[in-house]
C-alpha cells in the first residue's frame, strides 16, 4: 500500500444541467478551479457532490472523469459508500483500476448493521483494493450510525490498507481515543477532520481535512488549514471564526444552500438533483446578505 497524506481535500459539488443530467463541461472547470485554488487532493463524489442521488453507473462515470481531468496533478480519493457491501466493494475496485489514490466509505446507507457486521462491511471494501482505505464517520448524514474507537482498532487487525478515519461527528472523545491508540497499532494512521472546525481537530492531532466549503471560500479554508497544520492554532482562530460564520449562514440549507453560495461566488453548478430542492428567494436573499457580511470573503476568487 502506497501511503497518502491527504492534506486539504476539496470535495466538489456535482454540477447538473437544467434537465438534471451531469454537466461535465462545468465539472471540468470546477475540478480545475479546485486544483488551482489550494486543493492537496480531491474526493469525489462525496455527499456534498450528491453521491446518494447518483446511480452506480454515474458514480463510476464521475470518478473516471475526475481522475482523467485531474491528470495526476493531485491525488483523487474515490467515495465508495453503498447499502450493499459487494456493490461498494465493486465500486472501490473500479476506482482503483481507474487510477484513484485512495478509497473512502461511510457506514452503509439505510441499514444499521451490528458492530461485527459493520467491521466485515468495511473489511470487505478494503480487501477489494490495494490502495489506502479510509472510513468516513458521518453520523448526522447516516441516520445516527457511527463508529467508535474499539471498532476501528479491530478493523486495523482485519484490513492491512486501513489508513485512517475521516470524522464528521464532532465527537472529540472518539477522536482523542482514536488518535491515542490507533497509531500504536498502525504507525502512520491518520485522523482526518470531515468538518471545517480544524482548530479543535488540529489540537487533537488531525493533519488533514475534507472541506466542502473550499468550493465557496478556498483561500479562507486554505489559510485556516495551513495555520493548523503548522500548529499555529491561536493564529488560525480568526480564519476559523470566519469559516464558522459561513457554516452558520448555510445551516439548514443543505446542498441547495451550498450550490447557492457557490453561485454567489460566480460558480454556477446548477440546481440540486431531485428530491433535493433549491433554496427559496427569501433564503437566497438572507444567504447573500450573510455572505456579504463576512469581510474575509472579499478576497475570495469570483468565477472560474
């Protein structure tokens, strides 16, 4: 297994045309934008990229397209979550063959398997590839299903390429336990923050970040990440506060809000795919006002 240091990972939106097809022309521009604006790696298609609204064939198409468009400039991490273990494992194997640098997978959609079955689920996906495998702990997005440190330590014993956990649960006790014990069993094991609250995650020991907001404010997220990666946590607090203000402005607006924020910055990725809906005019006006009030966003790039 070739090691990977994810660094700051951008998680692009998936652009759609008016008739809800994937807009690959815009997607190419979006990928190039992320690479030219600070992405150390790209993860596709994550939940910010509406992965749950993409059938398996489209997920493969998106992964293959992204890898080709990136052209080796940065690593591409392929998201291979699915309800069925074999479906997820097959997608992971496809992504490796297409040139992905690593795989990331959450707990299975809809199902809530017991701990032993969950370990087997992850171990089977990991065994389908030779590249690094990451578990994404995202309990708010996965009906409350989450992993714990004991489960992840057992998975280390079963999966030789299990490289780390991307945590979006904001469970600091879990993160502390994981970074305390997992590297003792697997040197180089990584704790990756799945939420842009990097100051707290960096204090615990995270040195990487999956950042959906990098599609809106790449300079701000990059500045915060660089300070945290260099253990300049106090210096990072101002950027963290600005990032938190942006997150607060988007609270409750879902993918529709994230796409609306990107459009405000001159990067129109279309509307969310049904059943998700675009935000209403009132919400859009409030979002525009909130974004305009964050002075740090004035330095952000507009357009592509």
